C-alpha cells in the first residue's frame, strides 16, 4: 500500500511544477501582463470640478475600465487595479485628487 501512496503523491506534486522559458523564446499570450490602462496624468484638469458630474468623462479620458468617486471618510477596498481611476473629492464633492489603482 505504501508504494501506491508514494506514487500517487509524486504524481499529484508533478502538477505543481513551473516552466521557465529560455532567453529569446516566445512567451505564451496567457502569461503576458496587459499594459496599464489608466493614465491619471490625462485627467489632472478635472481637479476642481464636481466629481460625480465628470466621473464617466474622466474615466474615458484616462483610458480606465472603471472609475470610483471617493468622498472623505468613505470606506473603500484596498485592492490595486491598474485599470481603475480613483477620483477623490472634498466634502462638497469637488475633485481634489485623481489617481489610478
């Protein structure tokens, strides 16, 4: 019975190996990291405007897939998403900062 368990364990662990490509070898498309989709520098001009009113326009201008308007003290997730535009506002809803992530 013991050889059977050892053989099964070796077979299961064989699936945990990784492959390293040689220099000059093509990288499979599934391993390619997409380029950064959000550029906050493009939307710096929105600072001083109403955050909710310009959110979708700013998202498009930044090249982001999504946008979130963040009010002071609002709870937000800490996950980093390179394709998301963050619009931080003051208490009156005016944009004070834009960033990607």
